[in-house]
């Protein structure tokens, strides 16, 4: 069920053609691999497709002159969120598969954006939070914070302290907030 609260991207999406939006979403949806076994990845993917297609169309359909003046409020933040989501979604291995494609313009635009961003660098803290959250969702009994810290903390101390745990929890919280603000919160799977 769709929530009533409008996210930033939902209000921005009213400024672009609905037909074009559906088309660009479709292109991205076909190109970005799905992975139903990973709920966090799936939420990042959904959020990215939604945001990036709106960003692309706002930039393409917007008036050519005085772009800065015509920028709707929220566009800069949308751009930032897209970069953040892209950094978490696209890893070294899965980006360059599109090279030999006969690429629709939205994909060319995406690949240009990815080349400029930090895609391909070693995992960021937020990237680690994605992995930690996937594990927690998959098996919360096994993956308590202590176990996750032992797996992911790179402080190199012999024993991890409570602040190691806090750092990881903070990053996971940051990730959860990001996804929530994009309208794609990840929740533990509800047992029927
Ligand atoms: Zn540590």
C-alpha cells in the first residue's frame, strides 16, 4: 500500500511528463540487475530508479536557458541522493556490462554520472552498512551487533569495543534514514 506522505521525488515527478517517466523507468528497470534475495539492495534499486529517472527528465525537459533559475527546489538534494544511491548500487563488477549496449540516452547519462562518481572504489562505510543490514534482515538471530562488528569493523584492535559497535549501528541507521527519506524503507520480513 502506498503511503500518503509525499516524498521529495514524488512532488518533483509532477513536473515531468508521465509518459516519458514511465519509459525511462522501464529502461533503467531492465538494465539494473534485480536480486530478490537482497531486500536492502532491492530497496536501493527501487529508490534509485525512481529518483534517477526524475532527475534525468528534469534536466532534459527543463528550459535550456537559465537552468539555474529554473531549478525546482529539491533538485540539488535529488542529485545528491542519486549519487549516494548509485555509489551503493553499482559495484566494480556490474557497471561496465552496459558498454556494448546500444544505449538509450538515459543509460548514457547514467554511465557518464557513474564515471564521475566514486563507483568502483573500495566499499564506503555506508556500503558496509548495506551488507550488515542485509545480513541482519536475513538472519537476525545469528547476526547480532556483536557478530556484525566482528565481521565488518576494520579498527584492527584485538577486541572490538562498544564504540566499534556504535559506529556500525550509526552507519546502518544512516542507511535506514536514507531509504526512508526516498520512500523505500526496509523493514524486517514479517512472518505471516
Ligand atoms: Zn573495532
